[in-house]
């Protein structure tokens, strides 16, 4: 049993009778209202107190009292905080919320309403609600509601004990069991005439009670006051607690119960029958391609963990090691798979490469404050001479600053050779837990660490920035606000992009997601974010794409070909997409970019799931994709000295129909479009082969996610509800190039994952026989009427036809639509927009802003 400390907030109770301004105004009765804890209004209460709203599964440090008497329950110890989940407070059997009132309350009568769902009943009096006199037990001085001495039968609670002043000793008033795992309304009335329990609107047991006042100097939800420490913890959810200082009449009780049952109808019904558990795939391949036609092979090369890989135009594959060594990989036997490793720089070093590029056929590596290249002087294909290209751009004052971090990643990070002959280098932010570089008291990484004083950060400091180093050695800082850019690449339009790892995860007011950034001169990219006091002079440039859910750790990426020395990887419509690696959760995405007059717009699709930490990727001169992976758990595996792995992914079945896009045609129909005609014989009994799931953090191929970082936010994602969406029918579309899936009505703005069982016979690493897709209920419903009488109805991903063209390459349905839109006519677009957070960016769950402007 955890040692529990009694940590309370002393509250002086105001005398006014009005309920709090955030309270539910429809409450039927206010006379005698002393305490009102309403989890469904907690976020409104927090906003009224200038606090961030709670995210689902976020720990609660306070539960605000809506009665108007400010008897807010608190929990100062992070160890014992319950979670806020879907409008209820979830207690996990070792947590609680409590308050010490000043002045306290004494009464001979009371009426208590508790809307709660016990998850399980383990015995030992698990307490939902407890009041007591200070330094005394609830069963002698106050009142307690608990689920009894003995464990309940599986799936049921068969005891509810109400005891306290004037009625000492446990007594079961429940009479008949209630189901666990679903909500119930418990009503307790107590006075000198006795105590009565009602459950779900039905009278249950009674017990006698003496003409004794009970004390309410302190109150708790989720545990009981039994000296000398909090005991008897509850396991389940509590949605609402209402306490009156009088015994309500029958008609009043009926009104309150009717109101509460209507208000909490969903909670009282219990779990949705479509609620499902994520079932990981057993014996999943280390690399699972979610689309057909690709062969995956592991390179049979033994090497320590690699940070970077890149091809030379002649097919040699260069690598930079986490241990500071440098390697060459070659395919000497001509089978398309590299099998030979030459380590041309064997000395290990903590000054290891994080960025690399191949220029003029030579590998160039980025160290902490130096770019080095390796030249092949004897022309045997293996580099043998190390040369310094440029060095010494770092600021020595920052390099030695005791207020900054000085890990390898806190200096130079990513490298790109520019079309202007310059080198482009990013610098790490050097203090992610204290982005404004203030004086700290304690660990800067801890979210509650006090940071004081003037900020030392300014946008001209050479940390968290992009540098341009010209051929003559001149160093120019181009922008600021970067966190940890892991890779720099040029797109086909000559624009520079970077993958920024984890946005502003450790700051309360910044974007917490991994980002794809379009890097432009003079911009600030949000780390640290704008702050009215600490950094008021910047405007945070938004990302082109946020990779979610949180903590993906984007690392290496490449723009797909065709381009100079880089052909296309995959089907035609993958041309020019950004191939992006997600290191800490094993993801491979292709991010499609559309350039518009207002900037870039992006769309994203997951095409592979990997059971290792992917740090970089490279596209070979033959159009194959190679990925390098660290071994071990997130974030950076087992370290420099342990072996990693490389995998090559080849597009070997170009005749296989490729899925282009999945979209919701309406509330009940989903379409999966392909790039060519489908064989009807391969798609028989389709409805039996399709599974659809939905949820806030549901995405394609979640069942293949074998690694995750251990952050609390990630754990909370895994506890979010996941639902099966019933499939009514599925068949080939009329165009012969699509699958049309009919489901139950969907209206939630959440993620949808589709799995279609399908034979897989690609050579190489055996694949699970399925295809996986993801989509959301986004886009527009379009109706086109041409002046020539032509007509078209359908779905579009974006209102701009130029963006539609990029996002739907390969889709016959949208090729037809774009042909119509090129002609004179009338286009009607319909959509819904969620403007609730239009000017409120996503922030770190659980964070607290220290400003209101």
C-alpha cells in the first residue's frame, strides 16, 4: 500500500448562495446546496480560473466545486491524482481528491447524490465519498459511502455501506447487486429518523440513525478518512456528487433523480457494445507493408546502430554510426542487396554524425561543429582520406554556457548541400525543458519546476536555428524557433524542408507534435513559442504537417523522385512525396505536398509499420528504399555500441493495383480508390473481410505498433476508447477501381482505421495477409453542373483544385472531377468547420499557461 499523505487546500467558504458561473444552470434545486462536483463541467470551471482544459486521461490536481461555495477538492501529490476521462473522474484504486474546509459544516440531515461506475469491488470498504471532522474518522464523526467489507462477485457490486456519526458499524443497504463497469445513480438521505439508500431511482435498504450531527470539516472522493492516513480506495469513475444540508422530500428527490438520469444517460447505460480492445498482431513481421507489391529484405550486414545513410549516384551506400564510425555498404554480387561492409573510419567518438549528405560523389558528415568529407584517393571505391570542409561556426559562449545542455544533439544536427553551393546546417535547441533560458529551481525538465527571471534566449542566438555557410565560409543565421531538426531536404521547387522532432513537447504553450517544416528566411518556428512576457516579438510559423498522435519522433526523410540521381520509389502517384520516418513508434509515411500561393498544404498516409527505431532512409539509384534502425526501446535504443539493422524495400509488383486514397463519401459510405482496375474474383465476400474501428487516437495499422515511448501522454492514448464500426456491406465500386464500404452512421471527428483481409504473396519477409488504411471525416461534398449539361457529385479533399490534383493523383474518380472543373460551370461545395480552437493551438496535455493574453 502506498504511503498516503494528507495534503489539503484550506478553503474559506463564501456566504453567497449563487452557484458558480460555470455551473449547469438547469439544476432543479439549489436550496441547501453545500457541495457540487460536476466532472462534465470541469473544463468550463478550469477556463473560468484561467487554467488549460483537461485532455482525456489527464491527471486532475483539482475538482472544482460548482455550488458557489468554493469547496474545491485538490490533490497536490502527482502520485495520487485520478484521471479525467470523458466527463468523469477515474479512480484507479490508489488515488483521491480532498479538501479541508474553513469553516466546516455540521448538520443532522443531508441528501447526497452520487453518479458513479465501480470498475471492480475488491473488498476492504472502497470509498466513493467521505466526510469527517478534522483528525477524526469518518465512521465516528462524519459520513461515508463505500462498497463493503468483502469483494463482490465477478461483474457485480453486492454491497453498499453507509455509516458515520450516529450509525457506527458497517451495514449493507444495497440489498440486490448492481453491475460493475456501468454507471449508477446512488441517492442517500439521512437524518434523525434514519438513513435510506436508493439506487438507479429505486428504494433499497434503510438503517437507524441517532439524533447526532455529523461533521464536514473535510471531504474526500475516492477514499475514506480513517486515521492516521487515507485508506479504502475506490476503483471506478465518479461523474457527479451533489450534497445538500437537508433531507429532500420525495418529490424533490424524484426531480433531482430524473434530471441526473437524463444528464448522464450515456454514462448510466454503460459501455458501448461496440467498444473493442486493440489486439496486437502476433508474430508480426519486423517490417509490415500496409500496401501490396513491395518486397522487404533485411540486409545481412552486421554493424552497430547507424544514425545516417545516403546513396552516391554510383550505387554505393554510405553510413554514419552512432558510435562515431563511418561505413560503406556495397552490393558486390549484383543481387540488389548490399552484403559487404567496409568501415573506412574505425575510431569511435562521442562526436558522432547526426546529419549527412553526398556531394560530388563523396560522403559529407556533420559533427558538433565541423563538416567532414571522405575522399577516395586510390579510386578503389572506399574512401580513405578525411578532410575538414568547414568548422568553427559555433558560438563559444553558448558552447560553454552552464545554463544550456551540452549533449551531442544540442549542437549541429542536420545537413544539406544547397543549390547555391552553400551548406545548410541546423542547431539543436540546447534546453528543451527551459526554452526561454530562465533561471530554474530544480530539474528544468520537470513540468512543475519554477522558472524565474528574465529570459536569456533571443532569436539571434545560434541554438534552435538554421545556418547558411557560404562557399567563402561566411555564416548567416536564416531563422529561429527550431527544436531538433533531424533531416534537411530540398523539394522539386527548390524549397528547403526539415523534420522537427516533437515540436514544443516540454513547454506548455507550444505545438507538441512532430512537424514537417517549410524553412524560410526570417521566420520563427515556435520553439520556444511566442509568450507575451518572455518572447513577445515573434510570430510562430505553423508547420506544414503535424505527425500524430504525439511522440512519433520524426527523423530522416527524403523527397521521392524522379529527380537528379534519385528515381521514384513506388508507384507513379508517389512521385515527389516526402518519405518520412517516425523513429520512436516505427512509422513510414508518405506526405504529399501541394504548393499554393498561400504556402504549402499537405496530406499524409502511413504505408509501413516497423518494429524497430527508424533513424534514417535513403532512395537508391534503382528506386529502392533503405531504412536504418536502432535496436532497443525508444527513444534512442540501446546506445552506440549495440548492433542495429538495415532493411531494403523494393517495388517488385508494379502491375498490382495500388490503393490511392480512402475517404468518407458520406456518413455511411467509405471509398478506397485504386490506381487501376481490380479483379472482381479477388474481392469476393468482401464484407466478411473488412473491419473498421474508430476512436480519438485510432489510426491505420495500430495493431502493428510494436514499440512506443513510455511517456504519460502515450499511455493515456492507449487508454482512449476504441470502437468497432459495424460493416453492413462492401463491394467493388461501379468504376471497377474502388472498394465501397457501407457502415453504421459515423459522425465523430475521430480517426478511422480500415483493415481488409487480402492475400499477400510478395517475396522477402513474409507479410500479414491484409491491407490497412486510415481516414477521417474531413473534406468537402462537391456538386458540379457544367454549362454543357455534364454533372458530377462526389468528395474532394480540399477546395483548391490545384491541391485536389496533388492529393488525388492516381484516382480515376477525381481525375474525372478535375476534368469537369476545367470546364465552365457551377461548383457547389459543402462542409462543416470546427472553429472552437481556431486561435487556440494544440498544447501539451496537462500543461498550464502562465498568462491569459
